[in-house]
C-alpha cells in the first residue's frame, strides 16, 4: 500500500473525541490489513467509567471492511474480500472454551485489533485471522454487517436465558441493545414483549421494532406490567440499562419460576440489593451475559443473511470522522438516536 498515514478517532472522554493521524499499521506474515468501511458506535464505547481508564485510545469494535493486504501465510482470505472482523477471539482450547464458556476465556479478553475500529485501516493479528474473520454474504451491506457483533451478543444472552416461544418478555432499556433483544425475541416466538424506557423517543422505537406494549420507566413498571400481562409478571426480564434503578426494577418484575438476564450492569462500585429470600421462594434464576462466542457470531450472520432479523432501519445516523464527536454525544445522550454508524472514508 502506498498510503502511509491514516485518520483515526482518538478517545479522551465522551466530550473529547479527536480526529488524529497515525501510521497505517504494518502487517506480519499471518495478518491482514483491512480498510474499514463502516463502524458502529456501541453503547459500551460511551461507558466513560469503563473506557477512560485506558484513554487516550482508538475505540470501535463493530466493523466491516475490505481486505487490502494479505500476509504471506494467510490461506483463507484474499485481497478484495468483504469481511466482518471480531475484535475479541477465544483460544478455543482452555478449560472455559472447552465447556462452552468462550467469553470467560482470558485470551478473548486480551485480544483486539490494531489500533481499533474507529480508524481508516486496521491490522488484524494472526489469532484474529485464524478465528475471528468472517466473509460478508454478498447480499449483506457493510452497514448491515456492523450489526453482526451486537446481534451475536444478544443471541448469546437469550440462549443462556433459554428464551422459549410463548413467554412474556420484559426488556428494560430500549436503546440499541434493548431493541435488538426485542427484534430477536420476536423472531424466536416470544408470546408477548413489553419494553420500558425513560424517553418517549425510544419507547416509540420499541413499538416500531416489535414490542407489543411499552411502559414509561418513570411510572410503576411492576404495576403496569401486571395490568398489561393479565396480572402476571414476566417469564423473562432482560436488563439493557446500566442504571441501578433498572436492575432493582428487574428484580421486582420476574414471575415465579422465571429468569432475569443482566445484559447491562451498573458501575463496579454500585452494589445491587438482591431480595434473595424472594428469589429462593419463587425459584427465580438470575444470570449475566457478556460478549459473544464464534458460534454466536455465525448464528447472527445467518439471522441477518436470511432476513430472520432485520435491523437496518435502526440506523439513524451515518457520520464521517469529522462528525465523530457529535456521534459520541448522540450515543451518550441516549435520547435522539438509535444506531450511529461512522464511515471513515466518507468526507
């Protein structure tokens, strides 16, 4: 490649995201160089308590792009391939991987691409090339491909929660992750889906993408749920908001024999008070979900390819790198956007 420098979005904090220049990464023999065509801003990218510890850095992990350089020892990919690249990959041989808990693998937590998804180009390390690169189906656009990773995380969560057809599902938090949970639950045959949020914009979005009813979280969510669901609570409650109030509300809305999935959690220093006696008495299961495994990613690709789950209409903003700061503020503000996509090479 003749280009020696590239533009990146450097994250300092949610109010300070700068366009900077850095060298285009050089690849080794088993590596790939990918031209990033689309990169989604994830809600986790604006979790300041989570990100600022390693700032300044180039974030971004929901990317699709085109392979522009191929290392000598790479056999399965070629220049010009359209790909989705997973930033975290498991080792597939440790105790946790072998028992199916891939997202507990230490390798998964350490791996990433260089420098990050908010860059014009990125280097894909050999371990990611071996188990984290997926050819985009011909019918899938670069934009649609940015949903692969977030949908895969939702696939994993609902699989762990054992969502079954006919269940009543309450989704607390109707941002992008909540909306994808709604869309997948609808595709999997959930009987009744109810969503809550504190903003009217997102409540309307929840109805648009598959919720049967919505509840303003400023109201009494438990009482509203009982009224909407024939005086029953929810079989499955999915928490997609990090506020403590979201977690405590969830614990109050799970029906006997039901389950609560904590897809989002409060900041580390915040403790969630669990009414353990009630959980015990009513045989309620509580669980968490983090990230996605290779199998989850493959399921997500097939769901999108076969139009079982259609998410493109969730994109509300397509921005250039020069508009990156406003993109971060849109996502952090959580009021006037759903999915924000950055297009690094669009001026």
